[in-house]
C-alpha cells in the first residue's frame, strides 16, 4: 500500500467482505482490472446499513486501472458509464454532474467532480457525492465521498478532513481541517474548503445547500452575516464562494 492517512477521531474502518474479496480475486484472474487495495470508512455517527447516511471509499489503483478510472470520471454523462456507476454504488440513478475541476491537497494534485444520486426504495434518499482521482509516483488514489444531502452538516466535514489528511508520497501526513464558507451573495449554499496543513492554503472542494432542513441557515442584516446551526467538524467563516452549489435540494425534489 502506497498511501497513508491521518484518520480523524471516530472513524470506523469497515472490515473486508469475504464475498467481495473472492469476487475481486476471480475478476483479477479473468483479467478484469481491480484496485490494488480498497477501504470503506464511516465517519462518526454513520452506520453501515441499507441506508448508510455517509461513507468514504478509498481505492489504490495501478497506472492502467487509474487511466480507466479517469476515463470513467471524464465521461460520467455517458448513459452506459452513469448506469455502471449507479450499479456499483447501489443507487437508482446518478445525475447532475459538475464539470471536471482540478484540486490540490496535501497528497497532491488531482481531478474531481460532484454529482447527485437517488437512493433505493422505499425512501428514495437524495445523495450528494464527490469522486476524486489523484495520481502518485507509484499508484493513484481514487476517493468517493457519499452523504445523504439532507444530513451533510452532520457528516461531510469529517469526510473531507480524512481526504485532506492523506498522503501518497510516503511519510506521515498531517491532520487537515475544514472551514465552511458563508457568502452573503449566496445565502442558499455553503462552500466547504479543506485547509492544507502544510501550506495553510484553502482549497474549495464541495458546495452544498443551506436552509433549515439542513440545520444551517444564513441570515444577513445591514452590518453582518449570521450563520445559525452547526456544522460538525468544521469552523464557519464569511467569505466569497468560488463554487456554485449544484446539489439537488430534497425539499424541492417532488418529481423524481
């Protein structure tokens, strides 16, 4: 394994599933590309179930498999790619893909996209996700973050702390922190930035909706901005957004 992570407090590493390990072994024997290693982690308060509210999946990929993964991320709008992604994530559908964008974190520079998904019946939960691929000197790391959109304020910042505290160049990575940015021009959304512990620079990573249903509301008067509610694992600051929130708002989703 060629990557390390500063695991934030309270995270749980899900034990490998023997059946999945067997399936991966058989697929590898048939020449189907498989990750070099794979980890599933749950942030504090999330539990593995049919309706897991938040999780982080990390895959270490060899160069050939990483190239295929990058092609998949670039072509998420393709019906075949989107169908395959939905099947692998065990959701009904994936949609609403943001443009590919570059980001630089402690572990290096990679590419990412946000998208939405609809969970399985009977609840049809709205899910917001981030997929990211960061190439390294020996292998690449693919990260998938998924959170129930309505509960992002409980789980999303700790997941981004984990991403920010990863390294694929060896050594011991430093723990990262996350800041939530409230922009007076966009009171209906919150931008989450990872603070690089080595450079102290902020990197915009995700943008999510604000409102009472998300336990985060932004109010403005003539002189100041007030953020009501709490965001687990993140400080809150006032600033300007560089990302537009594309996440589907569950309270407005009546047709899906």
